[in-house]
C-alpha cells in the first residue's frame, strides 16, 4: 500500500510540474471544472489513410503492382529484438509489469486521451496484463507537452527522484536524446516470489538455478513525454500502439527504425509508418509477458523471437501495393 501511494505521488508530481493546474486524465476522466484545458490535438481519425502506411482502394484505372515482400528471417527478428530491448545482463530478468496497469495522461483534449487510453488498455490485455480498473493509481503516465527537452531538463534539476532507479549515466542518456519523445521506466528487484529487500538490506532468495533467476525485475512506473506537435497527422491508434511498446515493453526505437515496427512512428517517413501494431510488435509484447517473470534475459528474448515468428505466420506481410 505504501508503495502504491509513493508511485502515485511520483506520477502526479511529474504532471503538475509540466502542466500546473491541469489534472491527469485517467483513461476517460476529464480535467476538473475550472482547470486549464490543454489545446485540442490535430490527431488524425482512425480511418484508412495512405499517408499513414495504409492502402487506399484501387480505382478502376489504378494499376496493381505486385511486390511480394518476404517475411523477416529468424536472424533478422533476433537482431531487432536485441536492438530495441533495454540493456540487461543475460543472467538477469528483463523488466516488466507484474501489478495490474493503470494509465494516466495529460496534454491533449479529452476525446483524444479517451481513445488513446482505451487502445492502450486493449494492447495491455492482448499482451497478457491485467487492468487495474476505475479509480486506480496510474503507474503509466503519458505527458503531451510543448518542449520535451526543456521539460526533461527541469525534471532533472527539480524532481530528480522521478527517474527512480535510473543511474546517472542512464539519466544523461535520456536527457541527451533527440526527437519528440523521452521515455523511461522505474523498476525494483524482488525475489521470484515477490519479496522485497528487508530492513537489513538483504533479499531472501531461493537456491540458484541454471534455468531461471532467483529474482525478478518488476516495473513500478513507466513515464513518457511526447512533443505535442509530433502527433499531428498520427491516428490515436498509432499513438497508443507506439506508447504500448515504450511503456509496457520498455522498447527503445533504433536510430533508423525499420518499418516492421510501430516504433518507427516518429522517424519522419509518414508513407512507410505502420497503421498499428505489427506482427513483430504483437509478438514482442506477448513474448515478453508469456514466460516466467524470473526467466533469464536470453531466455525471454528467445521466447519473444518465437512469438514474433508465430505472429508473422498468422499475419504475413502485404504482397501487393496500389
């Protein structure tokens, strides 16, 4: 209970710092009466749009060009999984949520935050997570703001504790990032059975195994700052699916992201951005949460690759373009 209160305080304080007087919208909740309403968002409707990587219906004279793209190989999938997975020793578990997830958001108009919240909730359920329900304390916070870089700088100077267990080097990496998004997660090492470090600074763990770790790495909170202008022309589904990969999966976009993942949403090439979670993305999230929480990182990555291959077989790449 104490842990929940601290987590909620951390998230609310972050929103208040960047948007004084604006309440967090918990999925469908709106700011209280009298609060400053953030500007409306020019988020595109969730309808087929060729500019968002979806195909428009062919006209009577439109030629159809068959392109036939091969599915990614196991080697390519494995390389991408390693590239976007947060750094972790092979003999330590990857961080993931164990508690039910609760979403908080601020910075866009109510209707858009509702659509993003519902989609995020659906993505979480499909990945195998539980939802905390109405009235929950957010452990995932998304802030849409003008001036992401300045906002992160302010957090480092005034609210450094919001970065939780991030090391100074990791915080410098977050601050030094470019682009319209900053994201990080705070986690805690527990025993495989969920026991905390005791007052003496010790963690009681079972006998070590070569198959699984005696500990697990629980995400306590995920925080994302998004430049408000960057969502122009993006659909709420695209934004939510991107956020799902960043918050639920802790995924990190590559410098030149491939189109096989929604993580390429803010790469600047709108014509090649997926319209939603791809087979790779679905496999990544489901694979991350499918195995044991205390599985070694190398084992979880292998499971993710297997799930991506399965999703890819069920949803092969498109074979034609108009």
